[in-house]
């Protein structure tokens, strides 16, 4: 008798847990709920019928809506995905392919895109405005973090054309002990970059292998400042390297000169670690393989070499795990840390440079199944889904109610959720000109020459402009060839 009662109670509890989720998915159903319907979902970034994609976004919805069949469409170049890229053949632009599919005879209902692609779709009137549906169904967006909701409104002229259930962002992490020892106050949210660099200067001390640095764009010793600074520092300034068509460089300017001078000064004053030479890196690898092995040999923050660094949310788990297992890690001392928002520019005080939204989804203006499309978007961006996904190791759910610090460790979580994303400025150029990267790399080599004192900043920028223009012309003359190589 007792066994029967226990089983009955377990069944009742299980059923009660399922009811809210199922009912949440059926409130805005279209037509007969027993009739099988097809919902077509297109992506521009290569998921297609990928198992990860279904686990991440669709499985729970499909379980709760067995009468809705999801049909996945990928517009990415599959040859790029599986390593069959032919350097003599220009790959198709997934964005142009997506636009073509969206306006075709059997168009997708839902489209999932990257943030930098949204403005293009909205400008082409290819996405439906979601605000009327949100108002009609009283769908609450007030609990969504500014990093997502304000960022989406920004590209839609303060209107919503898409929603995103999760995101990933970066913040400024700092070592409290290093600040305490220097007698310097901790960093604050929304410090300017200049304030951050000045703070870093006060934390810098020592020489050679004992040098302690005040700031770094990356926790990793192998980081390259030229590339690291672009996402964090220059992107919020909306500094582009190319014109809109990718035919000319746009780097011989006073603004680029100002940025390079600031970065070069940081490096020359040794406030930030310099990129390691191959020989030095090899020596550290050899040392790390001996008895004094340090698993954080190449992590400047965990090894205590850097007081402040830009860190991605996904790296928090590594820091927590290191602290938890400190007793078993020879030579490692637990780090007392916290985070504040990314530094900002006075010209863009609410914009952070390294924010990525995951699963951005909107409804095609030519959708044939609008009701189910909105039902899907509403579910994936609703509270039930957020609660299920709130324990993700690398992403943060958009709904503030379900955002909690990792592993029970208390830290300033709002540092990751406050600033809005900076739109990519050269994204379209890179998509339509996949051979254009060598023109960017010219700048990296010249920047390193400036850091090493071989050239002056403006001289290097003029050479980047000139050599880059020549390479871009070469690409225009032979778009399927390899710049600097065979055609």
C-alpha cells in the first residue's frame, strides 16, 4: 500500500511539473492543435540539422509541441564547415544566400542570425516587427538584460525585430590582493579606458620575470595586442579598416593614429605584457614540463602576473575550479577576485566591445506559418526555457530572474549584463571578401614594428594604407585568387 502511494505521488509531481511547460507552449497555437504543421527555421551560421543546435534550441519545444515539425535550413557554405574550402573558388556569402531563401517560393518562417547581420535584414524589410505580438500576448520583456534587449532595439530604431535567449559577454576581472598591496582602490563599473590604463600604471612594478603588469587585453600570454584591442577597444569607436565595398583601406586617419599611439605607449611603458617571442615561449614550455610544472604557466591572471584583464564569462569556471583545487596545485595560491564592466569610451559610455548574443531569432516577413513562428520564439525566450538553461557553463540567459553567479561563488554578475554590444563595422566586408584577411594582417606586422621602435605610428599607418590598397586591388582583379600568391 505504501509503495502504491509513493508511486502515485511521484506520478502526480512529475505531471504537475510538465503541465506549466506544456501549457506555456499551447497558449498561442494556430488552428487545430492535433493537425501536424511544419515550421521552417533557417540559419546563416552553419547549424542546419546539427545535433547541438537541436539540443540547444529546439528539443524541448518539439517535445512540448509534437504536432509541430521543425524543418531546419542552413545557408552556410558547407564546404567551409567540413574543411573542403577551395582557395581558387570564392565561397557563397551565407547572408546573401539567406536573403535569397527568405524571399523564395518556400520561405522559412523563423530565421536565426548573428547580431551584425540584423541591421541588414531589418533595412531590407525582411523581418517582421515583434512589438505588436509582444503587446497582444502581454509577453514580458522587462526582465531581459540591457545587454540584449537594448542592443536589439538599437539596430531596429528602438523597435524589436528579433529576440535572443542567451548571450555571452566580457568584463574586467581584477586581483584584489594586488590592489590591496599597492594601496590602490578597486576598479569601478564603466571606467573610461584612460582611467583603466592609469590605474594599471599604478599596479605595475618589478623587472624581468618578476614584473607585475597592471592590465592586459587577454589573460593568455600568447595574446596578440593588435587583434585583442580590436574587439575590446576599437570596435566601440566604430573604427573600420575598409570602406563599405572592401576596395580601399581607411586606416591613414587621425583617429587610428590616436588609438595606435595609446596602445604603443601601453606596451612601451610595460603596463601590459608584451607578446612573447617564439624563443621565450619555447623556454617557458620547457620549464613548465619539469618538476615545477604550473598548469597556469601561460595564464597571466591566474599566475598573478597581471592585476586586471579582460575576461570572457565562460572563463569564470576555470578560475573557480582553480581556487577550489588550489591545495592540489603545486605553487598556486587562490586568487581573491571580482569583476566590473568593461571599460568604455566617453563617446560611447554604454557600449561594451565583446558581447555576443546566441540564438537571435526573428520572423520572416514572408513566413507562411506566423503563429507557430511566434509561438516558437516566445517559448525559447520565455521563463520556462530560461530556467532550464540557467546552469549553462558558457552562456548567460537573457532573463535576469534566472541569472545566478557560477558555482555558488559570489561576484558582481551585473558586470556581464549591463553594457550593450557594439555593432561589427567590417563584418559585411569580411563575409563578402573572404580573401581580405591578409590586408588586415599587414597592419598587425606594422603595428609590431612600431612597438619595437622600428617605425613611427603615422608612417606605419600610411604604409598599411598603401600596401593594403595594393592588395585589395589585387583581390579585385582576381577575386578567386590568393593575395600575394598564385591565382
